[in-house]
C-alpha cells in the first residue's frame, strides 16, 4: 500500500478533509543511512515520523538505532502504553527515596531506561553536567525542607520568632 493511499484511508476514517495546498505545504527532507537506504522526514525531533523511501512508496522506519551517513545516530523508539505507564510509575517511586542521595538521578535514569529496553549510551553525556544540576537540586530540596519546617513549627506554635528573626 502506498503512503498516499494510507493517508487517504486515515482521512476517510477520521473524516478529515485537506485541500491539496495544505497537503503540499509540508516539505520532507531526505538523508541517507550508513547502508545507503534513503529516509525522508519532516524533522528529526522526537515524535516526527521517519519514512524509508522505496521506488514507489514510503514505509515507516521501524524501531531501532540507525547511523546516518554523516555519523549521527537516529534512535526510533516505539513504546507501548504499558511501557509509558511503567516509566511514570518507576520515576515516581524512585524519586521518593532518592531526593537526598547525591547523583541518584543518574542511577534512577539508568534503572528506568533499562526497564523499558532503551539504550543507556547517552547517560555518559548526562554525567558531564549532572553534578552541577545535582547541586542545584540539593539546594532547592534543602530550601523547601527548611520552609516547610518553619511553616509547620509556626502552625504548632513552636517557632521562636525572636530567635528566628535574629538569624535572618
């Protein structure tokens, strides 16, 4: 089935009508994979479709890791709804216990990416800036804890305001 036929079927199912001007407004760029396969895309941003170009049709690029001719890596990921739920659940559960642990974000990221089968190659890039970001996260965490402690102490009438104001 050609891509144009597939688009027509989808438009019929959804009841969408596009003028020919709107359909032609999107220009797709082309590049070549390391093995010589030509791919076409609107952008290489997350969520943008990528197609393999053949003589008479375009086929969606299957999930996987691809090397472009210029050496860049293209990662095509197809996660199920269950995997998205798994990522959300793991992120929430691990964030509860790791707030006070230095560089725990990297371990958490590796755990979550590994659990859904995504490659861990890019974690090395994150390590370069993670220590600085970790210091910022720690400062925000300490300020938040101190603010909540003061609010609770005042609501319980246990805050010594004279001592507190002297320190400020």
